[in-house]
C-alpha cells in the first residue's frame, strides 16, 4: 500500500531544490574563497535555478510538453503573479521617490533631529524608518552607509558597531514594511492581509526594537556634532502617506500607484523634478526588481514539480513528526517549525524573499492543519527569514556594509544586535503566548 505521507518520488522531487541550493551556496563559497566582492551574487539566483528546473523536468518522467505545462502552472500561480506585479509597482515607487529627493530628505530629516549623545540609537531609528518607508534594506543601506561611515569617523566610533546599527535598522524595516519583498511574499503565500500581518508583526518587532535602542543608548559614547544637509520636509510625505494608507487597509495596488503619483507631484513642485522623466524613472524601478521578479516565478515553477510529486507533503510530515515530539501546548510546536523552516532555508539561500517563497506552501499546510491564523504564519515566515538574513556574513546587506566601512562582513553581522534580540523575543513570544484559532483571513 502506498503511504500518502510518503508517495513514490517524494524524496526524489527534492533533488532539484538541493541542486539549486548547492549551486547558489557552493558558487558563493568558492568566489568568497577567491576574495571576490559580492561573492554570493556572482551566480545570480535566477540563473542558478535553471539547471535545477532542467533536472526537475527530467525527473518528472513525462512528455516534455506536459512537464513544461507543470512549470508554467507553477510560475503562473495567481499569488505569484500578484506578488510580481506588486514588486514592479514597489520598484517604481522607490525609483521615483529617489529621483525626486525623497530618500535624501528622509535621511537628512532624521539626522537633523538626532542629538550627538543619541547617535547610535538615532541611526537605528533613521535606518528603521527609511527601510520601513522604502521597503528595502539594500536601498536603505546604500543611502545611509556613506553618511554613517563619515559620522563614525567624525564621532570616533567603531566602524563595525555603526555598520551593525545600520544593518539592524535596515532589517527592522525590511521585515515590517508593507511594500517589502518579504511582506509581499509572506502575505501572498499565506493568504493574509498586509495590514493584519503588520499588526501581528509589530507586536514582536517593537519590543525587540525598544530593547535594541536601550542597548545602543548604553553603547553611545560621543558628543561630536552631527551635521545634516539642507532638505525639504515635503520629500518625506510620499513615504509617510503610503505607510498610513497601507496600515489602514487600502488595496496595496492603489497605495503604490498613489505613492508614485504623490512622489512625482511633490518633486515637480518642490524639487525641480521634470515630469517628462517620470516614465523613464518608472522603467528604472521596474528593472531594479527584475531579478526577484524572475526568481519568484522560477522558484514557484520548481515548487510545482515538488508539490505534484509529493515532496512538500513529505517535508510537512517530517516536520510534524519532529515537532510532535516537543511537549508544547496548542500550535506552538508548529509555529516553531514554520520559524525554523524560514530561518534554515535562508541560511542556505541568503535571500530572505526566496526563502519565504520556497517554504511558503509547507508553512501554509502546517498553519491550516493546526489552525494557525494566516497573519501569524506570514509574520513568522517574514520575521525568521529576516533574522537569518541579518546574521549571514554572505548576505548582500553584510557584504555592502563591509565594503562601505572597509571591514569584513563577519564583523558587521557580529554587531547585528537587533536580529539577535529579535530572535530571542520572537522565540519567547511563541512559547509564552496563548494560541488562538482565527480563520477567514484571505488577502
């Protein structure tokens, strides 16, 4: 008799996924050993996955057209296409807001109100606010790193400590922002509303951020003056508007379109922005998300092979077997399993969005079977993938900060205190809070 939890070919269907991880991780380790900058991005993920898809088609042992249909079915999944369209709009908003001076305005607005004795917690807050508004940790780091490196020299602070502060703040916003890749991926794969996920997330992220701020306050030892260049407060308006509208529950497509329009209008009125260049800036934003757009579709296509051949059911059964041995009440063991899935997957991939897409179906199965609300499974996926991303020295964030401050990426992640504190806070909350069963949260 065939075991429904271990159908024939279930384990074999996971081999292509293993090949993808091996190619991506192995090439990164090789290039890192060769001391090549951005080692883990020399073989882009959307290229590394192609051999894995070819292997999946071969292992499918079906007519070629039938296998291609499986790939297309996965890549064309409604949630994935929706997610990709949101990526395009989020990229366009970020591009237009940057071109109209929004990023510079947000950075200097923060620096203008930070006293010298609050430099470290001030930088954390600035990075957190900007990354929450922009929805990208890399964009935040790219904007702030040159300024922060100069401030570190001016205030005679440890470069690794300042870099860790930026990484911490950037990962706070990457995890919490409603236009972040990770939020989009986690809510779409779990069927949760963005506003619900935000409210669930902030219950965990905010206490961790407060503890991090207290730590950085104790570590600040400087009275050097901080200078901010001239800026216009109207540049902050588009970011603030989309954050408020999204939290209020307005459709994310409408929010992002309004954000693009508002950024362009305020730029044309207050920042000498030429509306004639709006189309080009939107196209630049579309191009900036090309890699994650393609990778999300290809990963979903690969996942469809795994799903049809029982690989995801096999993983789910194994996880339930392991977590079932934990003597925990309610759904706590399954929540820890979802967290561990996201965390460990990202250790291999070093891309928190891809880790969420890879583990989304398994996490959703666990959540549905144990009546975990979609908002919570989405929050857990996002939180633990971002924690892992903030702690891997071969992640893009640590590599960029290392290059910007002239230090090793390892020094950067060893000062990523927010991610460490968030790991402790999130794990503790899973264990101590009462479980609740909520249904009907389709986003």
